[in-house]
C-alpha cells in the first residue's frame, strides 16, 4: 500500500509497496508531473508577484524621483521664500525707518501747525485790535471832521471880522494921517497888516516906517544906527526854520551903554506869546555902534546873519511852570531881518 512517501533513490521499494501493481516509472512520472505543474504555477505566481513588485518598485522609484524633484523645487522655493523673507524684512525695516522719519516729519508739521495756529490767533487778535482802532479812528476822524467844519466856520467868521477891522483901521489911518500907513507893512516879508495891528495894540504905538532891511542893507550895523537910532523900534526876525519872532523897546540904540525899559518885550509871532522884561532891574537893551540890536542877554543879532537866543534870562515869566522857548534852536540863521520905527500913542 502506498503511504504517500516517495523515495526517488530506491525505485525497488516503490514496486514492492505497490505490490507490483505500479511501476516506479509511472508513479514517478505522475508525481513529478504534479510537482512540476505545482512548481510552474508557483513560479508563475512568483514571477507575477515579482513583476508586479518590480513595477511597484519602479513606480515607487519614479515616485521617489518625482518626490526628490518636488523636494528640490520645494527647497528652491524655500530658498526663494527665505530670500524674499530677508528682502521683506529689509523692506520692513526701511518702511519702519521711513515711518519713523514720517513720524518725526508729522511731529514737526504738528509743531509748525501749532506755531501757525498761534500766529494766526495773534494775527486775528491784532486784526481785531486794528479793527477796533480803525473804528475808533473813524469815530475820531468823524469828530475831527465835524470839529474842522466848526473851526472852518469860525475861521471864516474871524476872517470876515478881520476884514471888517482892516477896513475900519484903514479909515482911521486916513482920518488920522490923511493917507494909508498900511503901505509900510505891505512891503514886509515877515508879517501882514492884521498881525501889525495886533502888535500895535499890544505896544500902544503906530508902525511908522521901515528903517532897516537886513537883506537890502547887508546886515550892516552902521546903516542900522544911522537910520534907526533915537527912536522906539520894532524888530522882526524870520529864521531858517520859518519861525517868526520879534522884539520891541521904547529905548533907542544910540550910544555905547546898557539901557533899561520896562515896556520892552520879546514875542513869538506864530504862537502869539509875549514875554515882557522879567524884572525892572534887568538889562533891556545893549547899545553898541558896531553891533546890531541886542535885547539883554536873551536875543543877539549878529552881522553874519546869525541869531543867538539865551531865553529866558532877562525876559519871560520866572514864576511860570510852563516851558517857554522863543525859538526851537538856541543858535539859528536869520533868513530875514526887518526893523521899523514906532510912533508912540
């Protein structure tokens, strides 16, 4: 009986075991054929699995290569991203620096804005002040305009009155002397007839004739003494500053001496102020044949057309608290000098 075990080395046993029914060759062929088929199937399966495995390995290799490429690309991309990151950080730093600079600029702009606002506030305040001043000035101007109109009316009235007085004065002169003595003043380059009337009223006399003209007589002391001595005189002066001053004395300038006359006075024609002798003991005039008129030490007239004022010393009110000036300058140039004889009333 066959037990399933084959011993290929002992063919005789096969024959014995099978009791002679099977030969060793037949059994071997059959078994070998099965083994061969099984081996072939197994080999085919192994080849299939191997081929499949090889394909899988090839696919895996290709996949690995692709992954390597992707990895390389990713690394390149990472490098690029890293570079871009560095550039971004640098740009970010630049932006931060620019932002800081812009912040400083903004702070400066804010400060400048505040300064401008402060200046604008000051300008607005000054504008308001100017507007207030303008309003005030407008009101003052309106008031001054109204006052000017009033003054113009008064001046017009005074001019009318002066013209009337002038006519009356002319009539009186005609009645008194038979001719107009106003012609004496008409030739004056310093005063007019109205001012002459006021002077005559103050000193209670009549201007009779011009005895000396500085420009015509070259400021010559001899000519002055020859024509004007031994008579009360009225001295009129016009300075280079267009100031007009004068002096009067009843005493005459003849001789070489100092004289006193309590009726003597200095005056300013423009302001209308008169300055009498401060004291009867003071010198009124200084007489010198070689000099032009000198009133005390207050007013000296020199032959070089120079005037010297030491006022107030001999003339003027010593008790007055108001400052008094005969002229603006103590030393001045005489533009014109006129001396008139005066007839006392």
